[in-house]
């Protein structure tokens, strides 16, 4: 039973990190050179990844091995860090520049009012 709870922690940590990085299961599977079904099985706790794949997962998802294996909580990031992370992973450079322009315009407007 203890093994099942450890596998569940592993699965939850991987799924949460993937979602936070805004990476689809399909994209993650492609990055790891495995099937999407394999990723689904890992995230559902039905299969554990090999050590090599686990190391790659940690690198891709920018999480520590301890966070995944020991279930240690991820450090809480500031709102600014979360926004930057989202911008870097979800938008093209052109879209990022447009968003930056909008934020700067909004900040300028606040200083005028």
C-alpha cells in the first residue's frame, strides 16, 4: 500500500508540474520520445517512469528530483514569476512583445491618473 501512495505522489507531482508549464500530454510525450498513452499511465499512477525518463521529466518540467520522488512541495513562486513563466511558454515572441506593450501602457495610464 505504501508503494501505491508513493506512486500517486510521483504521478501528481509530474501532472501538476506539466500543467503549470502549460505543456500538453502529447507535447510532453514527444519531448520524451514516448507515447501519449505512456504519459497518461505515468500521470494516473499506473506506471512509473524509468530513471532516465524521470531525470528527463525533471529537466523538462523544471522540478527537482526530490520534489518528485519525495513529494516535497514546490516552492511558491511570486505572481511576477508565474506571469513570466506563462508568457515564455504560452506565447510567441511577437505576442509577448504585444502583451508587454499593453502592460506598459496600462502602467503609464495609472501614473497619469
